[in-house]
């Protein structure tokens, strides 16, 4: 059997950043490389010619199908593979020719992985018809989200009239950062392709959403009620963060979308995700419960339903939906997945949700089993790794044993996995254990922030200062090389954290800030200088001496900076610095107490709140948090009184209402238990039975309240600090 020829076709516009990597992975398998350039002004054409491509120059007419078809007419090979410049073939290059030599159909699916972030779980899997036979009447239709169509051979005439088209959809969408796949089931070829066009940075640089918006609106002028275009318009509104217009447009699309449309299931998914994000829970629940009868094997819908039920406090119902997602029966690797599905939707994502519920319900063994299963499915899945670490700490497992358990579950040769395990250990307060497995290799700017937090809390403050300085110097060098580029807000946040850590460590070691520090703090130098002046002043005065020279804190820039600095100090366990800042009137008493409570120092926060309560200065959130603290100490009468005061301050404060209800139930349960233990109850079987049933009912009501998650969530780090 002869080996068929394969041509690779792309359309390109200013793709010099991506084109070389794309062509490098396919030039050896391509017998012909055809690139349609729509007016590039960068090096795209030169790169294409370097790889021996035939470049077709075709002016851009805001019509993707026309650009695709401009290349197809030049095809001379038996088969055609269609790619985008921001895609890369990752598997199947060696097998594709042999596969095609035995293929009887006229088109094949390839597996695509649409990346929306850098982590393995930040991607969507789908299949699309990208490989098809040449000279079989295939072409593309559609201004945007072009569709592969084939003319019916029985009706093909010289004039091309009365052509019946068989439409096979491949639709690019972004609301869920996905692509839609076709409804039919051709063969699956061995090629696997990564698509990077929906990475946030790529979309921003290409202005993808605005480009799509213009073309889709143009298409809707021709056919205003086309559900396919309406769906993609809704997707584009999601990209532009216009949720209301996205919601309206999705609903219009769903109302007119044929039940058997290949993109309908993902339309339901995207609308459900949007309604959930908008907290339109009743609408989301009704939609998903109705549609899941049609798409019974779609794990993403079960996950969404589980999340909605959790919002309603229906933990066991949510648990059931997550379990159905695991058992949803996605096809094997040799079959095309019938839906656009998030990576891990039938495995580690729902398993982790199940484990979280098990943990809250006190089912420690089940929780551990589910966390372990999730990590087995994806060794680098941080929510499962962190969840297991938190569970182990909660169960009293020693830090060295906890570290050993985590390390045995991950790929120890993978630095990223080690970083995630170290982060999980840090989050539950196992700082020494975290540092002991932190990779020697360079870590990212975000990881540096929590690595320094571990150093600070293990009394390695000089080392933390050194790491801060190294990061700032490295960043300064990068900025000098890229002087025309702005620092992203995300990077700036972590640069600010490095500066704060340097200051926190210096002051905690009773050292003044150095001149080198001020060279890096730039426009914030004046604030750090004033904060240091005040801290030095109070250190030199007696504890009883008032400080009238310092004004009360306000909302000015100095106090905004001080609050951020105090928050970081509390996060790193440096509560004494926070107290000093309060004494220096850099923080209000309420702000100081709130920061202490937020970062796990609940006893110290409660003492501050009680002082404010005695003065009549306790604010609403402080009232709730003091009530919650009393509740956790089983002082239910005090917690009830405080929750009721919070409700008086804000009638719509639902968490306070739930806290008050829980306090009443606890008081009733205590009374029932006392009565159960009396001689009268013990002598009367009916009285004893009634009281026992009352206690069981009260316990059940308390569990249902707990399912509403009204209490502040605390990780292992906070549990170690608080009481």
C-alpha cells in the first residue's frame, strides 16, 4: 500500500512569535506546506519560507473561511492537515502517514488541548476534524469560527448549483476557554495538538475578543437570529467581561438552538457557568437539571450542579453529583469525547470536591481516600495536595510524617510538584517541612513570596532579606532590558511583597532599613521612612507614655501602606510588629483586630474586640468575629447575644443570622443533654427516647447549618495560631 501525501495548511497574520515553533514540529511530516498570509508586517513570511512553505498572499477581508479556502485551491497532496500558527503538534508525527494509508473515510478527528494557563489542569480537551482528503469537495464556510463543509458528490455539477452541504462544526469559543467539536464520529488520527491562542496574554496581545466581536456582528447583520453566531457573540461578551450581555445572548441562542446542534451541550455548560458565577443559583439549577437528562454523560454539568447545591447548603446532594461526574463514563482514549470537557472533569476535580465534603463532615478516612485518588489522577493538582495536607494536619499527623505522605504521592523528580507539596505544607503551618523539600531550582516570583514566609516563621529572617534583595535586583535588571514594557499588576504585587518582607525582617531584628533597601522601594520610600520613624519613637518611650504627636489613623496613603504592611506581617506570624504599628497609630484598633483574626491569631483578636465592645466602638465585622470566637469556645449564650447585636446593626447580615440560629440550637441541645442525664429521664423510657430523638434532630439541624459554610474557613496555619 502506497504512503499517502500530507499537506499542512495555515493562515497567518503577524505570527512571528508562534510560527517557528509550530512549523518546527510538523515540517518533517509535511509533503507540502501552504501558508496563506493575510498581510503580515513582521517576520512571518520569512519564517514560513525558511521552512520551505508556499506562501499565498491574500488580503484580509474579515472572513476566515475565505482565507482558509485561498490555500485549499493550491493543495496537491492526498490529505490536508489544517492548523493555526499558535498551535503545536505534540504527538503522532511518526504514526500519521501509516494511519492515513489505512484510513477509509474522508476526514479524521485530532485531539486538541486548549490551554488557558500554565498548569496541567488549566486546559480543555476536545476533538475536531482537522485532517481531510483533498479533492473531495471540502471547503470552509463562515466569516468567523469557520466550519468545514463537504459538497455531496451526487449533486456536484459543473456550475456548483444545488450543492447540499454536510456541515461539520468546529467552533472556537472562550467563555469557558473552549472549542466545540463535531457531532459525527469519524476516525481519530494519532495527532495531538496544543492550542495556545486562548492564553490570557496571547488574547490580550492579539486583541482577539474585539476582533471577533466585529466579525460576529457583521455575520449577524446577514442572519440576526442565527443561534450559532449568537452563541459565539455571548462567548465574546464573556471574554470582554460583559456578563449581562453574555447572559442575554446565551439565552437567545439557547431558545433558538436546535436540540441536535453539535455546540448545544457546551452552550448549556457555558450558560450554567455564567449563571453560577452571577449567583443566579435558581436559574442555574433549573437549567442544569433539565439539560442533564439530555447529556447524562457530561461530567462538567454534574460538577456545576454540585457547586450550585453546595451554595444552597445541600452538601450530600452536591456529593452525589460529584460522584456522578466521576462515573459519567467518558469514552476511552480510542474514542472521541462527545463534549468539550475541562481537564479532570471526570476524575481529580470531582474527587477533590468529594474529599472536601468528607473532610467537613468528619469522614476522615473517605476524605483521605478521595484526595489520594485525585492526586493519583493528577500528581500536580494543588487543591487535592493542599486538601490532603490540611486533613492530615487536622487529624494530628506530625509534620515529618505529613511531608513523607505527600512526597510519596507526587513525582519527586518534578520541581513543580515539589513546589506544590511545599506550598501545601506551608499552608498548614509545617514551615520546616516545606523548606526541606522546596526545590533548589529557581522558582517563580509568586512562590518566592511564600518561601520567604516560611523563612520568616522559622527565624531565618536574614535569609528572607537576602531572597527579597535577590528578587528585586533580578527584577530591576529585567526592567532595564525591557525599559519600554510596563510591569504587570501581578508582578508588581509580588515585588511589593518582597519590599515589605525586607522591612518586616529588618524591624523584627531591630535593624533600621538600609540605603540599599531605599534604592528598591522607590516612590514608597517616604512611607517606609515615616513608619520606621514612628516605630523607633515608640520603642524609645515607656509603655505607659502616651504618643500625642502621632495623629489618629485615617484613609490617607501612609495608612493604606501601613495596613498592607501589617497584613503581611500578620500573615508571616509577626504579630508583635502589628501591635507596635497599632501603638504608633499606624493602624486603628479595629483594623489591627481584624488582621489578627484573619491570619489566625483569634485569642489576641478577641481581646482587642472585647476592649472595643466595652468602649462601644466595635464594628459590624468585629462583632460577628467575636461572636464566632465565643461560639467556637462553646460560650453559646455570649455568642447568641453578639450575633443578635450584629443583626441589629445589619438586618441583611445572613451569616450573623445563621450564627444566631446555630447558637440557639446549641443551647437547646445542651438543655436536652442535661435533661437526658437526669434521674427522671433515666427512669422513664418514653422521656429518654423523646429527648434522645430531640438531640438527634438538633444535631441534624446543626449539620445542615454547617453545610451553609457560615463560619470563617481556617487552614492548618490558622488553626495552629488560634485557639
